[in-house]
């Protein structure tokens, strides 16, 4: 049985890599024009609109809301290293949607009904950028996923749910918090599986979170990060080695990012419950005490999940704002360990965490149940010949 499952997983992963490389080398995708350097020597906090146009993506081959599986991101290595970990993004894949779209959408609607404004916000200064994001999504989504979205005169229609998202042309246009009209960031988040944030440059060159729809974040809250700089966002969250290793390259990267380049990065966390929206093991989402320190030790392996985010960053040409997308991939560990080489790789990765990383990632809350389980699954695979030295490196898969 184990052999059959492992073989199936190996074939799937190989097929996926094959299809991905066909997509990324495709000829029909328009090449993005080189960014004009109108803004190279800009004064911080100012932006001259550029003429860059988002390349029209190819339709995702045979995309189907029922049968297209989530991409098999397994974004862990045998040794954990703290780096920015960014790679160039293929413009085709700005937003990744799959057969979990409906589940994500329903969970988003449920949580918005429950918590509404706590989950999304667009500050007055970010309204133009948020509408620009919607316009860009209108150019991208119906072209990439034509069976799910249709361009309309005023916005985008969802062919599955019937939602008719009107961005403009209505008398109820959103002008900022407290105004009439639907928050454009909420509209954006209802179309995709991702959470979204808009970062704007201040007059001293810092990037500040000015708009967001953070609906399925698992471990953090928009209200804690809204109006905060990149530095505060990461230091208040105690991101390990942020100051030593990440802050300076990250800040430079944000200032220099041009419209014709986009990047992605992937991460992973372990979660000790099955909740996609908010990991309640670390406390009540809007309660006083939130953090791994409040969590109970996990005792049910079936509840442990891998939460892996695929994040993208790009700069919008008209407003100059940077859009940050976070797409979560959520999979039970019990399913993950069926894949070849995965139990050993994940085990090694976790065992290589330094103390600050252990603390940040809640190590003590799942180690006693997860580590022996991974060891046992790894040994079973190794008996069948799946030895780490035979594994090919296909990060982030
Ligand atoms: C190049 C860009 C970025 C890099 C290299 C980066 C890096 C990181 C790293 C290393 C972590 C720890 C978890 C992980 O491994 O991912 C983290 C956490 C986080 N990042 Fe970033 N980040 C970037 C951009 C952003 C942006 C634009 C936002 C804006 C919302 C953001 C918000 C967060 C939040 C909210 C957390 C969780 C903090 C917490 O635990 O409270 N990051 N980031």
C-alpha cells in the first residue's frame, strides 16, 4: 500500500514540475516591457506614474474548479536557513487558484460575516492603489481563469458564485474608512484564495501597510500590523534574526523594486489544529493572550497541519504602491508523510531550527508527537529505498 501511494505521489509531483516548466517557458506570454526609470531617483514618498502594463497571462491549462489540485509546495529544506528567499515570479502565476477555491471563499465569507472590519481596511491614502489593484486583477483573472471569471464593463463577474463585483460606476464608491461602498481590498480578497496587503512608501523611505484584506492568516492580525512599517511588522512578531539578517536587504529591496519585476517566496509553519482562518490553539483571535506560549501540547497527530505560504510582491505602475499577496496551502501531516522523501526532509528541517526559530514556531508544543511520527514514517520509506541521497532538490516542491 505504502509503495503504491509513494509511487502515485512521485508521479504527480514529476507531472506537476513538467507542466510548470512548460508554462514558464511559454512563448505566448507577452514579455513585460522594461520599466522606465522615471522613479529611480525619486524623492521618497513620491511616484511618477509609469506606463508598464501587466503582461496578459495565458489561460491556466485545463483549469477546473473541481479537479485542479493545489500546487504541491513543500517549502522546507533539510537545513533551515533564515534568508529573504525571494525568486523571480512568472507573470502567469500572480494568483494561484485551484479546487480549494470554493472552500477558501466560503471560509472567507464566513469570517467576514463574523468579524468584518477587523479583517480588512483601506486607508484614505491607499484608496487609489486598492482600485488600481482591482483593475490589475480584472486584467489578470479572466484571462488566466476564464471558466471562473468574466470581465464586465464595471469589474469582474464570478461565473461560479454569480458575484458581480463592480469596482466603479456605482454611486456607492468607497472613499476611505467609514465611507459608503465596499472596501476594494475586500472585493479583491473575495476573488482569490490569497490574503492581500498594500504597502506604501513614506517620505523617509519606509514601507507602511496602508491597506489589507487579511482574512485567513492563521497566526497574525491585520489590526496589529495596519499602519505599521515593515520593521515594526516583523519585530513585533519576533521574527527570528530580523534585525541581523533581513531588515536591511528587505528595506533596500522594497525601495528598488521596479514595476517590471515581481518576486515570490515560500515559507512553512506547523499548526496544531485544523483551522484555516485562525489557529485557535494559540489563543482567541481577538482575545488578550495570543501566542504559542498559551497553547497546549498537541496530542493528536491527525490535527497537525503544514501551513505553507506562497507570497508574492510587485509594484503597481500608477500608484507606485507594492502589493503583497499571501496564498496559504494547508495540508494534514498524515497526508504529507505519504509523499516520497518528505518525512525525513521535514524532520531534518525541524531538527535544524535554532532556539529562536523553535520559539517562534511553537516547537515545544508539537515536538513530542510530531518528531517520533516523522521518524517512523521516514524509516519506513528508507526501507523501501527512498534514501535522502536519492532525492532531487526541487525547492519549493
Ligand atoms: C521581501 C519581503 C519579505 C520578507 C523577506 C519577509 C520575511 C519574513 C519572515 C522570514 C518571516 C517569518 C516567517 C517566515 O518564515 O515567513 C515573516 C513573517 C511575517 N511577515 Fe514578512 N517578509 C516580507 C514581507 C512582508 C510584508 C510586505 C508584510 C506585510 C504584511 C509581511 C508581514 C509579515 C507578518 C505579519 C509576519 C508574521 C509576523 C508574526 O509572526 O507576527 N512581510 N516575514
